[in-house]
């Protein structure tokens, strides 16, 4: 279970979502913008000192919920984010799956319409 005192903040200067536990940096989920202005999530890190607390899932949940609220489109590339999205629904999130990561419709709760 995730720490109750975690915070996730979007850091556009570094193209990532930063995770803090009691104001201590604990990890991040990195992204880059592609030529279609989609957010390609390509790397997720949780510091070893904070492992085993469910903070990676909390980071993914908070970051992806924020992206959905902003109306942006996600391209999951990071294996952790791909797995998270296959196992969890994020309300309103638009996902453009890469061919190699696209889950079968019956497997994934997120079947957001890809953008053209």
C-alpha cells in the first residue's frame, strides 16, 4: 500500500512527474513530447529506499490521472507504465498504444480511442 504522505507533481521543465514522500524526492515518471504533441512515457524510477510501498503504482496513477484531466494523449513506452495501464483503468485517459504493446481488447481496461 502506498504511503499516505506521497505527492506527485508535474515538472514540465524536466519533462516528468516527480514523486515525493514527506517532501523527500522518491522517484519520477519521465515523458517526452512526440511530433504529434502526445506524451510518450518512457521511464519510471522509484528510489530503492522507498521500494515495496506501492509508490510506483501511486506515481503512475496520479501522473496518468493528471494527464487525463489535462486532455492530453499518452503513448506508453515504459514497461512499468504499459503494465499499469493493462491492469488499471484511468478515467478519461486517451491512450495511443504502440503496436507491440497494444493489449487485446479483452485484456485491457483502457481501450481509449487512438488519435488520428
